[in-house]
């Protein structure tokens, strides 16, 4: 019998299409699973069981009439609480917006999932406006890692990663502005793809994400499900003038095509990180997998621009992005500062000091990163590196000063590719001695999600899936 908790979205939708499983049966299982497991994780912050069951029944009736509701028909999906899902408040991970009225519409991302037949059942936790590499706020509390509840699932898509890893749903929405999909995926042992800039449209929103560093994404347990999500959500939308045209071919179909021999560059430290030995061992195992597939794999000592001034480039980036966050909440923050988490309010206050010189320095650094990656992709077709330098840090958050001193800054390997816009994916690569997941990151040239997905599928097959020690449900 199929374990519905850990079946993939691809498997579940096949069962639903064949009528071996009804939408109501899957929905009842999903709601029971959340009720059984999530009290230990706190990944789900909004849930409407009555509405979920009613929508499942309505969809079952459509199927019975011979209608085709779409490729995700009947699949329960959770939405990260930074984007709108009709009927649910968008709390944006802060107590300042916890009592917001239900959204009257969906984000473009969520609307495309609904149009494909997915049933949106609730929201997942996130730090305030996504500003964190652990998931906690004063609205809903701390979200915990299903591999060890004393540890974090990461951030800012920590709620999504914990829910998918623990088998609450097979698919959730996420978003990545500095590693916010890939870091939680790595810490929880699931797949996390940051698509190319513009691949999934942003919005609609009151203000564009002006640094153009963040993008919507999905969270899934398999590469095939990740490709399926991208097939459904990718493509231009007029509300986002920076969004890309729909790809000419299916990402799912591309997984079954054998790749030509690729030139793969292995980057171990980028000149800014000191990964734990088990992460370097996982990197070596993965490099061997790619060699066995006929790819030309070699180490490269490439160092990030500005590495000699570590951690200054990271600090400048965080300062400028805090300024972007300030702009998005400025009216509310000015009127009711005390409603925001004290640490987050201090972060926003500090962002008021950003100067023209800061902005010029940041964009100059971004340009250097663009040139740096362009040169790398003249030598290689694919880059391989760790996703993070360590396993999951405490649920209350990392010791930032220690991370800087130890060169284990969580965004060491991820944020650069938000700034450059390249597609990048985190893939599980076994367990560390502490019993927590290790992961590797693959990065491809602009707009080549097909390469990272197909290569990730090879690695996934070799290393095998991970399943945390959570109750079976």
C-alpha cells in the first residue's frame, strides 16, 4: 500500500487521476497528519479544515462528471505566509499583520497552482517578512526541524520545508531571497530549487521587489515534483514585466533525457566558508556520482569578489535588503512601530541609515558578481558546492558572531546566486554524524533549470531519499 504521508505529488496525482484515491480521502489523511505531527513542529499557522474538505468534495464531483481539473487535481498544498492565498490572512510572519483580513485574491504563483487543480489548505510559518535564516516570530512562535525539534528548519521558508519533510503535504510554496528555499531544504533533507530570476512571476504587489534578488519557488521531496511545480508555475505574466516567457519544453520531460558530458566545477569554500568535514565528504561523494555519469568534474579555487573583506559584503547586502523591507512596510511601521517584533523593529530602524554610497557600493558589488559568474560559466556548464556549511543550528537561531568567526555564515553559498539570478538547487546528500541532513548545491547558467534539475535527479537517485524520524501518522 502507498504511504500517503510520504508519497510524492507525482504519485498522489496519479492515484487521484486513476480514482484509486479520492480527493476527500487524501484530504482527510492530510488533515489528520497535520493534527498528529505538527504540534511538535509548528509549521502550519493557518488551516481551514471545513473549507478544505468542502473543496475536496467539490473537486471529486467535477472528476465524477468527467471533467479534468488539471495536473494537480486534488493535491493539498500549503502556502508560505509571505504571499496571498484567497481566504487566508497574509501575516507576513509578524505579529503586526497577524490580524489581517483574509486575502481577497491569490498571488500569481498560487493562482497558477489552483488553476492546475491544487487545493490550498493553509499557510506555513516564516520569520518577519522573510528576514531570517531560522523561522520564528511573535505571532506564531518557533518552527522546529522534524529531524531534531531542538534545531531549526532554517528560514525563511522553514515552515514549508518542515511541513514537506515531515510528510504533512507533498508540495508547498516557498520563496528565495538569499537562500530562503535552499537553506531550509538543505537542513530538512528535501529538494529546494531557486529558479532563474523571473522564471516564476512575482506579485501582484503594491511595490516591486526592487533589488530583484528574490523569487517565488516550490518545496518538494523529489526532483520530479520540483520540475512539475515549475512546469505549472513558470511563464510570463503581464503584472510582472520582468517575468520570463514560458519554456519551450517541459521540465518533467527533460528529466528522462540523458545529459551530454558536462564540465562541472567543484567549489569548496568560495573563499568565505569553512564547511564541516562531513559536508566536504558529501561533496566528494556527489562529485564521484557525476564522474560516474561521464561528466568532467574538477576542483576550482574560485573566490567570491570581496572575500578578502569578509564579512563586509554579506553585511552590506543585509543592510541594503533591510532597507528594501523597510520600504515595503514603511507606512505601517511609521504608524505603529510597537506592533512589530522588537528585534525586527530595530532592524528596520537601522535600515533608515542606508545612504546613496551604500547603494552604490552594493550595486557595484552585484556587478562584480555578475562578471565573476560569467567567467566561471565560460569554464563550466555546472557548478557544485555545499548548500550550507553546517547542519541545522538551534531552533532559536544561529549564534551570528560565532558563525562569522567560524566562517559558517548560513548564506555563504546561496546569496550570491540570488544577486546574479542563476538557477540553483539544493539536493540531499546523506546524513552527518549528528543525524541531520547534509546537502549539496548545483548552479547552472542563466535560464538553464533543465540542467540543474536533470543533474539533481542523478544525484537524488544515487544518494536516495531521506525521511525524518517523525511519527508515521
